[in-house]
């Protein structure tokens, strides 16, 4: 009798486009620029994206727009967040010291300031045209497509 081997693979499908944006902008100003240039209507979500890092919960601002006519969902979120870490080592006068540390939503892309996640049902999203438009905005340094399969923390990108 032959042996059977069962292979279990990580078969989660990442069927969305991820665009990285470089530019030191405030989140609301970036949303304004994207609304103006991409002709979308991004609005702040009621809840920020939450991740537990450095023994505390880190918040990342998020904006979304659901285009019901073209069946496209846009999510714009920050890659960087400041976290206050309490040091429990008491040295002299001060009992506990606090330090400020930067936490990253996608740690392997620390140089990226914001991400745009585009979920589409069909072929309505024009990635090349969107990237060209983003790179023509003077306040954005650069924007490019990210290959999601190469990321270690791609599970962070599963939200809606």
C-alpha cells in the first residue's frame, strides 16, 4: 500500500494592490491630496488600526472609501506610530522613565510613511495610472507598488 503525503500550505489569498507612499505629511493632509487628485472621497474610519507591539497597543490612523459603482475599496493608513514605553528601572530621582519609540505597521518597510490598500472586484482599478498620478503630486516624494508575497507581516494587511 502506498504512502500519502498531505501538504498544508498557507493558502490565504492576498488579492489586493498595495502601494507605498513616501512623504512626511500629516494623515489628514494626505487624504485631502488623494481625494483631490485621485477623485475619491476618503474619510477617517471610526476605529484606527490597532496592533500590539512593545507590550502596548499601537494605533495607526486609517482612511477609507468604498466606490460602490466600480466595486473598489480604498484604505489609506500610516506605517509609523509613536509608542510610549515605560522603563521600570529606577535610577536616582526618577522612579520610572518613559521613552518614545517608533512602531511600524510593516516593519520590513520602515522607510515607507503610508500605504494605500486597494481591493477590487474586477478590472476597474488602473494601477499604472494611479501610480503616475501619485508621483505627480508635489508633496509626495515617491509612490510605488509593493509585492505583498515578499512581506513577512502580511497578516497585518487583512482588515476591513
